[in-house]
């Protein structure tokens, strides 16, 4: 646990080159979640920077339709923010040029924190920062490609592969030397995956050791958690991931907390139902009603977690297929039921325990230099490309 929460004087806006993020809140890209519809839903609740689902550099460079289909933005997205994943410096640079020149992207974030075994076993994701030379090459090339467009580049990483193979302090130094505008730290190791607790003290270590802004990520379930993290670590902003699943109003709460205003009242079941229907409308507008309702199903358990709505109605919501059907199901809910306070502060989304070991390429830990070795396969199975 992270101890007592602290109050915080209104934090300064986050400056990422020409991009100002006020309040300094960033929606973490989450595969299958942070499409244009969900980003709009969250943005309607509060200001911040809302990042598109992670896409692969190779998918962009090879102009794969499925990858390009993920690059959709609504007109109100004044800063088009994309998280890019890749393992080759030249390909990352080419993808960045395409994003900036052809899609009007105004912020590029690079992912070096994925803990999925199919990625780490090939040297990608959270395993890559161990190879300091490759990390530096990718960051330098990407920053250089974005520079003519005035687009800031940031990176996200983890503490390291495991407790014996930490990488975050070197990553902070390399990011600063490469010209990155900021670095975000998910304060867990790859081995921890999404289990256990985030170690906020490591965020504070990174703040003390690098010259660029540090964003903190991990275990922000309620708005006071963000205040506590910033007060304890000195980080310049927070990255919100699983905490907003089924709770887009968390961004409203964060905006109020950062402005020093009283916490808004928790939503009733009726207000949650209205949020679900708004989400459904946005998804239907994005991909059509059939696909949109199918996409919405995975959110139902998060939205209604802890509410006493009955097993049959819960099953119906999880299988909804049309807006009319959804409207009928939501009408069966008691709108006056109060939010289940027992759910406050509890983890949401992916959890689980730490991995027994991190799967890595043979001999990966023998050296911190990769050289010219080809690890392109580390990108081939990542969603988006």
C-alpha cells in the first residue's frame, strides 16, 4: 500500500514541447480500450492528454489497413496523441514521419514496458531497455524524425526486467540525452506484470536522477491517489490506466482534485447507466452499431462492478447487440441505487500475480549491448500491426 494520502497545491501544467497538458493527466493507451470513442468519453469528463491505442511502427510503414484503421480521431482532439511500438530505429523514424506528416499527430509516445511473454521472449517491450544501445538508437531516431514537425516524443517504461535487472534510471538518462520531452514510469517490473503494488519510491528516484519531466503510473484508482503520488514523488504528472476502466468520470474527479475543488458526488446507478449509453452511442458512431455493441460488452463488468443488479440482467448486458436492446436493459435498473463505496480504491482490469520468470531471448542478460542483432520478430505479434 502507499500510505496516507496527502493534499497538493494545484500542480503546474505539464509542458511537452509546444503541447501543454493541464491538468497534467494522461490517459494510458490500452489495447482494445482507448479507441476514439472511449477517448472522447473520457475527455468529456475532464481535460488532459488522451492517447490512442498502441500501434506498431512496422504496421504504419507497411501501410497495413488494420493499423491505419486504428488512427482515427474525433474533431475535438486538439492534440492527436499516438503510442508507437517498435524495435528498429529506422522503421520507428519512418513511422513517426508518416504519423506527423500524413495524420497530423501532435505527440508520439514510445512503449518500452509491455510485459507480455510473446513480446519479451523476442527482446521487445519491457525487455528492450536492457539493451541500452538499441534504446538510445530508437529514441534518437524518433526524436529526430519528429523534430521538423515540432512534435514532442515521450517514452514509457517499467522499473526493469526484475529486481536484479533494473533499467529505469539508465532509461531516464538516455531519454534526456536523446531529446525526449518526458518519461513515464510504470512503477512495476516486467516480472510483476500487473500484480502486487507499484513502488512509487522508484518514481521519486527517477525524478531525482533525470532532467526531463517524469510521469508516474501505477495504482491510481481514485483522484486522491494521484495527489498522493505527486506529493510523494515530485512527478510532473500522472498516467491513468486501469483505474478508469468502467469509470470515465475518474477524469472529472481528477480535474476537481487538481483544481483544489471538492470531490464531485459519486454517480448513482442511473448516472452510470447514462454513461454506458453515451459510450454505446460513441462506439456505434465509430464502427457501426453491430461492432460497437460487441465492443461495449467487455466494459459491462467494469461499469457495474459492485452494483446489485442481478445475474440475469448482468448476463443480458454482457450480451447486448443493439442500442434499442441496451436501452431496454438499462431501463430495468433502479436509477437511485448509490455507488458501491466498497469498490473505491480497488484494482480494476488486469491483475494476477508476478511471473515466475520473465521469458527472454537466449543470452539476453549477458550483455547490455545489442549491436546490430535483428529482433524484428519482437514486433510481429503485437496488436496493431
